[in-house]
């Protein structure tokens, strides 16, 4: 029997330092925790936080491919577990044909969230998971940072340390995307500049201290791009004018 579930939260297994996605049944309290990779956890976290990047990531691309080929992701099924490895199926309907695609649960969940598809799990998987959820921070709704005194103290100490830094700072590692930054900070003494919203979403999982920059950032030049063939497009022209006007008013 299939039971509909949804993403209840994301957490971090402190024992293995591995992200965990926790699925909870609708109208019930049973849960199904699945250990996943950092990249998939970031993809799920971004969708939960409704964060969009300028260019598509892998799961965004897969969702676009399904839709572009005339398919519709009807549902995702967490089907079985073998030797502690979970298996999933993506059920896609295209031109009246139903296609079942074997996939990892993490990838399936990330795509299902993007396409707003239902997620199901076999009831036996829920019954075999007697889990006492640890009191670890999780990602569900974007968290509010006002809270633990330890975090507040760490933030103040960090702010003072930043003030004392020399203007020349050593770059330890560079990331191609902001989504990679939290994983590069974990367990290190690195400092990073990143989007506040992403920092707030990932802060409780990675125990990040978040503070305002003690210095002003250089102005960033924002640019609009469009294909030359759309230069005279009336709708695009109107959109460009509205964006420019909004920027001026701001």
C-alpha cells in the first residue's frame, strides 16, 4: 500500500556528518528518514526556500527536459530498500503512455518539488522506521535566527574578528555557486560572503554564525541580457523598461 508523504525537514546526522531528508506521511506522524548526498540536500533546500538561480542546476534541467518532451511527472514512489539503499521510481505520463524511471530518492524528491508532483512511499518502509527524531536543527520553513545565546555570542565574536582583519584576505577556496558555500564552511574556520536568504536556510544545519559585513561591498553592476532577435519584441521591451524604472525608483 502506498502512503502519500511530503518533505518534513532536512537535517544533518551528526554521527556520519551526512544530510538526511525526512519524509512524513500526510495526516499522520510516521516518518521516513533517508540519508542523501550534500548536492541533493542543497537542491532540496533551495527549492524549499523557493530560491532560483539565473542558470538551471541539474534537477532544474531534468524538470525542464520532462516538461519540454511533453511529459508530466505524475508522482514519485519510494519503492523499497535493499542493504540500507533506498530505491525510487519516477512515474511519468507522456502521450498517453506511463513510463517508470528508476532513480535515487534524493534526485526524485528534488525533481518532484520542482514539478509539484506527489511523493509516495510504501507503507512497509514507514513501519520499519521507528525513529526518534533527534533534537538536531532541521530545514523546513526558513528559520528565524533570533535564538540561542551561544549563536549570538559567536556572532558578536566573529563580528569583532572581522573588524580586525587586514584589508588583504587570503582566499582559501572559491566556489562556482553560492549553493556550495555552506558545505565548504562546515568544520573549518573559513569566512564567506553569501546570499542572506541561503545563509538563513542552511544556518541551523551547519551551525553557521551570521553577521553583517563590517565593511561596505563594492557596487555590483547588474546587466540585462536578451537575444538580438528579440530586440524589437514589444513584450520584452516593456519588461526592460519596467525593470529599469524599478531600479531607478529603488
